[in-house]
C-alpha cells in the first residue's frame, strides 16, 4: 500500500471542518452601518417561494400602448435575463397576449427585511439597456447553467466605446438559410438599424473589420460577433452556432432593449409560502438529528472508518451548502427550493452508502486474514467501481434534468415555469452532492483512513472492523 504521511489526516480533517464552519456561518465585517460579506454562508441562501414566499406582479405597457405579441415576447426575455443575472432560478413567468399582460412570481431576497413588493419589483420593471460596444473586455466571468461563460460588466476599451444603443435598433429577427457548400440549415439573427444607427454602424464597421463588436444587455454580454466587412446600409446578420431556439432568443433580447414603451406595474402583492420558515426550521432540526444518528451508526458499526466517514459527510454537506450560497466565486448563488433540499438529502444518503461500501469491504478483507495495509488497499480497490457506477448514473440523470428543465428551454412551454424551476433545482443540488461524494466520500475518506493506519496505536484490526487482536 502506498504510504500516506501521518500528518495528512490532520490536514484534511482541519480543511474539512474549516470549510464546514465557513459554509454555514460565513465571514462578515462591518464598515460603519454597512455589512461587508467576505465569505457567503448559509444565511445568504435565497430561499424559494415554497419556503419563504415572494412577490407577484403584473406588468402592462405604459401609456396605454397596444403591444404586439413580438414586443411582449421581448419583454418576457428581458425579465428572464434580469432574473437569471440575479441568480433567481425559482420563478414563474406567464405572458397574456390577449390582455397585454406579463405575470411574474419570484422569491424574496435572502436579506429582505421590509418585505415591500413594490420595491422588490423595481429591478424587473426598469427598462433594459441594450448597447453595442467595441471589443469584449469584462470585469468578471461566470459559468452559466449551460456550461458557457457569461461575461459581466464591461471594462477598459469596451466600457468607454459604445457604438450603438437600443434606440438605434429598428428590429431584430431570427432567420434561416441553407448553406450552399454543406447543404445544412443555418440560423442567423438579422439586424435592421434606424437611419441614425446605420450611419454610426457604417463608420464603426469600416474601422473594425476583423474585430469584435459585443452586444450587452445591462451589464451582461449576450453576444460577441466579429465584423467581417463594412456594413453601410444598416442591415446585417449575426452568425454563430445558433439553433432555431437560440437565434430567436437572441433576437428577442436585442428587441427588448429597443422597446418603444416602458413597463407599468398594474398590480402587485405578496405570496405566502406553501411550506413556510417554521417548516424549514423543523427540517433543519430533523436533519441535524438524522446526521447525529447516522454518525452514531457509523461509529458503532465501522469504528475508525466510521469516524472518518462522519468527517467526510460533514464536508459533503458543506460543499452542497457552499455551492448554493455563492461561497465559491465560480459558482453563483442559487435559489434553494424544497426539491433542492431533497436533492441534498438524497446525495448525502449516497455519501453514507459510499462510505459503508468501502468500510464493509475493508472489514471483509480483514476477516479473510489480510494484513491491515492489505485489507485497506484491497477494500478501497474493490469498492471504487461499485461506488463509481452508482454515482455516475446519478450524475447523468442530474445533468439531463438540468439541461432539459433549465430556467429557459422548450419544455418550459409544456410543463410550465414552476415545474421547470423545481426540477432544475433538484438536479442542481443532486449533481453538486454527488460530486461532493467523490471529493469527500472517496478521495478524502481514503486519504484519512490510510493516514490513520500509520499510527502504531491505531493499527489494531478491531478498530477497522476486524477481530479483536
């Protein structure tokens, strides 16, 4: 067996316990009356409508304008973009084209204290700002739910050089044509600019052939096409790896920044939670009690490997909370719903199972007469593929749930926004939990177990499940 230094147990255990503490309690400071968040904890989680309630609002065009179906669709895309840029994945959004109404329901912010629905909806009803900028320099990058990078907040030359804004766009629409060389159907977004916009765009494209003109909605980059030639007539197309759905979505987002009307809040109110914070507190207490009972079971049945498993399980819970709260800068905060909690609980159960499989295999090898080092090596080896097969199938299912039932996809039209958000939440937390199982239940557990076996006082086979020696 490959030797693992004795100090590894203390290092890994310390890092896990530190992560557990930080993910639950966070790290905060104070600058006068302002609270400064250094590390986000469980208190920063934005709970879903089912747990904490939220806001319901109905938007209509201001000044009595009779909006077209295309304009209402553009407004819907703008609101979706604002929700997702604020990491709100638990929402319901409906468009009533017959009465020119858009109905939205979304949860309260995690730090909401006034619970004023009128204030909460201001960020959604404000007019979106569409800009075309030189280059694609951004202050930050985040990984989106579809695996693509999301660029936020223009900086440098991109911030200083605005080529067009929403008022310069007359219309944008998705189109399709057959590639003459390959015969394949290609999707593009056709842009038609106003006379003023066409003049500005002609001047910019003449100077920027081969360079990038990025398209931004508020502070989020939604496209970054390259200028292939000068465009003097104000008519151009954006090419890319578009599908019919993604081309339509981009056209709607561009049109949203050029809407000829602003939104007016027709009505608003609060939504009572279907579950409630008291039930959340009860679930938290039940979770703590369940964790203690599982820990006692592992200690009694598997002794030293059980003790290691308890530390690893604490780390797995910490990773799940950290991935939801925004603890890691690469993973934005996430709206936690009841199905999301179910995903965490299920993944923890799989983490317990992984540790039980490994500890049982080690115990079996000891009872077959293997040496301690040989039993640990063989037990780890023989249990790995059983754990891997069980977890990889769950990962595949979780990824499919996230891809098919993500915040914006075709099945939203079939199953409805509420169902979509709930299933997506379940898939996300289940995926994070299973990944955490590999990190903690497999890697960390095995490192700590091998490290403890180096201590002479702990090399009694009974401590690892064998017979008393």
